[in-house]
C-alpha cells in the first residue's frame, strides 16, 4: 500500500487461515489487528463495526466465505454449494442494511454455481481468487476516483469531509477522500476540516486520524 495510507484495513493471511482486520472500534487511541479465524469472529467484527465502510465490509464477507469452506471435506460441487450457501446466509445476517455485504456474497456464490463440474478443491481456489479480485478491484476503483476527483480541486483548497469515506472504509485510499491522498502525494497542500459524525464519531475519530497519519493538514 502507498506510504500515504500506511495502515491496512484488512487482508487475508492464508497461511494462518485468518482474516486480519484493523479493529476500528479502538481508534484513534489504540492500533490493534485481529486475526479472525472462525465465522463467528468474522460475523461479530462486521456486526460490531470493527470492520466498517461498505467496500471493506464486502471484502471481509468475501474472505469470510472463502475461509468458511477452505477446509471443507465436501466430495462434490453440490455438497460444497450447500456449505457455501449456509455460510453466506450466516454472514449476511451480520449487517442486514449493508449493501456491499450482500453484493460480495452473491458474487462469491456465482463463481461456485457457474462451475458445476469443478471439484470442491478447485472451487475453493476459485473462491479465494475471487475474493482477492474483489479487494484488488476496490483499490483500482478508489485510485480512479482519486485521479478524477483531483481534477476538480486546486492546490491549497480547504475541504470539508463528512463521516468516513477514507482508506479505513475500503481496501485503500478511500472513495470520497481518495483525491486527498493523491493530492498529498503530489504536494497539493490541502487543508481538511473533518466534521463529527453520529453515532460513532466516524469523522472526528477516523477521518481525522487517518488523514493526519498521512500528513494531511
């Protein structure tokens, strides 16, 4: 990740069969990463906003579904399909209002249903690849938002932000704040006013925290 956003929000540690997340409920006072290995742990992290922001929730769900069946003993595609659906249903109940949660889980389900003749082990590998692609796609999208958004801004601009649409809500860079990160890399010297947001002070706690770490005024 670029040095202007040094804290990774979440990533897969496949060697440990774990989803590693930055616990955002502890910010800005404590930086702590959690290695989530069970479905219950991943469900709780989404439900309790330890991982938050639509893109990040979607990525967490994708990796969560992969990890749910990684060690499956299913001997056929139909048997694995049942396990995938069960895990998807469980994870989707963590945040019923999170659109990206359902979008990512449905996308993961489709890669299994689209390959009815693949072995369970092949399908598990396909699931991991799809989750990796969802994360990489988010990074590319955010970078593109930053490039386009930066064309609307001038050096030295003062910018008001609301809530948290930054790197902490995504795989990196953020959505609406992506231009601020790119501008910081390129010496735009923005001055950012991050207002407070209810109910969890996402602006005061998170946006101000991540931008200040990146050197933004």
